[in-house]
C-alpha cells in the first residue's frame, strides 16, 4: 500500500511594493497531506511548513493576480529541493504508519 500525497498553498505574505513591482510574494505557507487506505480504513497525515522566496530584480515577474497554485508550488519545491520534499513526505508517511501500527512502550509495573 502506498501513501497518496497532495501539496497545497495555504497563504502567502507579500511586500506591497518591492523593486518597482507590486504585491511581491516573500513567504509561502504550504501543507503536505497524505492518505492511505489500509484494511478498510483510511489514515491521514499532514505537515505544515513555510519557505521564503525572493524576487530578483530583472527576473521574470508574475503579477500577484496572475499567480496560480502551480506557479507558487514550483517556487516551494525549488526552495525545498528533492531531499526536503522526500523528508516531508516521509514524515507524513510516518504519521500514517503510527496510526496503523501504534508504537508500544514497556512501562514499569504499577505496584
């Protein structure tokens, strides 16, 4: 059984003006959700995070009102890199695994 992941943008922080542009995004808040069907039940996990993004003068600029979630998600993935993306998805997967197979502990006897 594999975990299905979805990434979404929850919010963005902007500078009103920056380097001659308006509403320039500098911080993106994202969510990585995962779910897995197992033995007739569905289990969920999620990680919230934030990354800083930077607009460099002279680079391609997309006006705020023209941004799409795909555009912004690509910024997040570029900042995170494949190693961090895998780590986040592994953490979601671990949350799900702990629901399916809760960890056990050995406690001292109560007497």
